[in-house]
C-alpha cells in the first residue's frame, strides 16, 4: 500500500472556536463511473473541518484519474492505492486506517453514494448537542423511495440496544446506510468490519458494524433526507438480489445480536423461529420455481447455522403463513415514495 497523502485538514482560524474534525472514508475499486459525483458531494459540504480519505483498491479503470481531479479541492484528501487488489472488507478496514487520529467523527461513504451539502453540519450539530449518542443516522433517498421514516415516535434519541431489538421485531426500521459515528476514546478497531459469520461472508457488513455500535450505546436520527443511495446496480445488490442473500443475512444478524438485545432466551428464540418459518416458505417457493441451485445454496447455509429443515417444520411454516404475512415476516413494509 502506498503512503501518499493528498492533503491534511486545514488549520483552525484564529479566534474561531474549533470544530470537530470529520473523516469521510471512501474505499473504491473500479468506481470511476460514479466516483466523481461522490467526491463532489463531499467537496460541497458546508461544514468547515472535513478530510476525505480515499483508498483505491488497485482499480484498472479511470478511478485514479478521478481522484486526482480533487487533489486541490476545498476539502483535503488523504489518498492511497493498494498495489494489488485485496478482498472488499479487507479494503474497507484498510481505508479506515487512513482516518487521522484527531478525527472526532467518521463514516464510510460508498463510491457510488452521495451526501447533501448540509449532511455533515447537521449530523455533527446533533452529535454535539447529544453527548451520549455514538451513532447518528439520517433519512436517505434510495431510488424513488424514502428510507428511515418508520420511527414510531417523535423522539430523536434512542437506546441503541432497544433500537436493534425493535428492528428485529419489525416494529421499526433504523436507516443504517448513512450513519455518522463518534470515534471512541480508544480509537478505531483494526477490524471494524467483520468478514463472516457461520463461515459465510457478510455482504451487509456495514449494517453489521452499525448494529455492534448500536448495542454499545445510544443513537440518534436526523429526520431529514440528507443522503442518496444508488440502488440497484451496486456490488452488494448485484450479489444479493439474484441469490436472495437478504433473508440469510437477517438470520446471521438475529443469531449474532439477538442474545444481546433480548431480555430472555425465549424472546430471542421466538424471533428466530418466526424468521426461520418465513425462510422455509421462501425455500418452498423457490422449489416451485425450479431454482434448485438457489435452494441448495441456502440449505448449505442453514446447515452451518445448525438448522435442518424437516417435513414438520415445513408444514408448520405453511400453517403459520397467515400470521407471518400479517406481522411482516413475509414481506418488507412498503417504503414511501419521494414527493
């Protein structure tokens, strides 16, 4: 990995109270087609103390050229390039190591997403107002939809563990894709993003990392759409949609974090069993569609989680399908459309 740096945070103006340094981190591989828009959105921030950390994972397209175009922008860059391409999550963890030690806040900004000009200033203002909050989210635009409206109260600060529990119960939906994080006194973990669970790689590893931080403290939501997620077409969506990975990823999350957020084992198991019954109904549907390879892949994953579907389990799933449908286990809540 090169150690080249494209800039440093700008010095504070004399007589002006210092503002916390915010690090925006963008790992990228062959993202030249959308990267310029992402970097422009960072340069357009109205917050005065930002650094943009960009790690090129050995791209073979024009990514390096796009990055160089912003080397003298208002927001300084810390840039480097891997000599050889490394796995995605390894690259994400390496990108976080570019964050300056003096940074008070950080976030990952994917190379095809964008943030509004007031994103950083509004989320930092929230964080400074609520000293106990370590994760700050905002609403986001995802295609024609608005994500982050299913917050069932007028509150803006929540206990993180409660948020995770209510999300697993499908009572609310916490927008995880555009969170700003407070850096802890101990700094960033060398492995902030985990690689796998049950021996299967994590595609939603950013969500996974957010849940871990939620379980450690309080969180807040700025109830404005201040970011845009490009979907579909992202690497994650290309892998997830054809392979129906979302339902498996949810089981990974339930088993990893359920025991931490539910007060009793019975509550955790009730959520797990409801999810597994919806999972088996999906397997039945895929069998009817003739998608044998997909079924076999998911059965292998379930086996890693010590789940062996039986005829009785399938029958119970079918009989309980009206309950599962009524309580949101068989379909996601419809997202509101943007005006």
